[in-house]
C-alpha cells in the first residue's frame, strides 16, 4: 500500500515534494518504497502536505510490514 503514498503525491514531481519538505528526492523515494521510515517531524510534515491525519500516514507506512 505504499503506492498510496505515491498516489497522494499525484502529478507533483518527487523533487518538488522533497524540496517542500527539505529532504532529498532520494529520501522521499526511499520512504515511498518502504526502505526508510520518516522521523516524527517529517511524518507530521508529510501528513500536513498530503492533507491526511498522522494516524492515516502511519497506517500507510506500516501496512506492508
């Protein structure tokens, strides 16, 4: 279900989202693929950016584990 994170990004480029979050596009890609977990601060920023609750984001991050 991590593809849901990619779907939340929509038409926006990974680089655009990464710049907004002050992380590298590679880091964002690793989070989207499930290779890395975001810090709490980054998770909060992602949830706000994607307009979802932190609980929903954590669910999406952990659904495949």
